[in-house]
């Protein structure tokens, strides 16, 4: 099932949204404004992501294979042919003006039961070839694999234009290793804000190298999270069977809740000018995933959000 990540100006914030595609997506998206990115975790999901992106002018997508799905290259019977199918899909999406990144790809050593480390590493590196061919940035995944991840990025650092390590939960050392690469950004969501140690890491990330996200429908900021003390915004919620366009689904992370991520980042960093912070984060997203000339469009979107 394809997933949807978003880059928009919900409550004057920058975000990458992870939203499982479902019949009520249109209701969820009405709570936010801006541009949205649909992301698949496999070849088939990437193909579905492109189809979804074509249904709405605000939607864009990525093409790539998640580390836990990398066995699909071997299981296809012809790994190189499978890779070339990804290349063709990416080129098709670029021609249609819809594909904006390679991903989600990377390493996940927390879930080796889905795919062994050696296969993950082999096809993570292979997807740098996809980034090189298409000249696209990368949407990256790193879980409990910082050393191998950074080694592979180092070997391939001239083969991609930029990237974001999304849903970051690593240490300060992990973060510093990532930020030693040019044009690498750190993506922050609710999972990045669980503990006081997490907040210490976030506090030290330069805002010029950060993006924020929800990773919806998961990774919400819970009452047990250390970051909850900085949350100011709330939304009315109802059970899915009863909810309407004026509320969100109870217990489900939704795009509009990126505002809470913004508030926690601002709070733990001691930043009072949330509007300026959100503009910086939004421009980071535009620079990586959208052409540079979209910065003026980003300014216009932010100005509209501020005046509404």
C-alpha cells in the first residue's frame, strides 16, 4: 500500500507526512495547505504512488525501495531488470512532473527479520545509482545502522544532490556524522521527541539543516513523550466511524499535527519566533525536494497562511 508524505504550510510549518493511503485521505488533506509527497516502499508501491500523485495537482511522489523490502530485488529473479524498472518508473514520473526524490531507502537493523543486513546494504548502495541517473535527492531511512549507513553514504556522496534522514531517532554522534555530509538534512517527528535525550539531540541540530514531519498515521506526539510539555495546539477528535471534516480521527496522526512538532522544536530550542522557524524549515524542504525557483512560491504560500 502506498504511503503519502507531505511538504506543506500547515499552521506555517514545514513537514514530511507519512500517511497510509486510504479512502479518507481527501478529508485529511483538507486540514492542511500546500504540496504533498506520496511515497512507496517497494516497486509496486512506487508505481501506485505515481498513480496517486497524478490525481491531484498538489501531489508529488518518490520512487524507491525501503530497506525492509529489499529482498524484492532478489525475489524478482533478475535484480538488474528490477532496478531498471525502477529507473524507468522514475523517469516516467519526472517527465510527468511528479517524481521529486529517490526513496524511501536506507538501512534498518531494528527489523532484520524482514531483510538481512547484507541485502539491505547491497540495494541501498544500488539506489544511489538511481539518484545519480535521475539527478534526484534522496529520502532516507536509518535505524540502528549509523556506521554502515554513513560508510555507504561516504562512498556515494558525489552520486546524489541532497537528502534527508527522516524520522531521526539517533544519537548526537549519529547526527553529527550525517551532518558532515554536504546537503544532508535531519527529519524530526514525534518519534524523535520521546525522551529528554531525544530533545537534547534536537536542540543541537541547526535549523538550517532540519525538516519536520509527522510520519502519519503513526509517530504522533503522545502524552508520555518528553516533548509533550511544549505542545500548545490541539484538534477536536472523534472515532473514525463518527469523525467529519471538522475534526481528526482519534488516535491517528494526521498532517495538521505537524504544528505540534514545530512547537516542540521551537520550545526545546527556546525559539520564540515560530513563524521565522517555520519559514526556514519550509525553505529547507523546497531546496531539497523541489526546484530552487519554487522558493518564491513557498514565500507566497507562507504569506497566505500568515494572512488567513
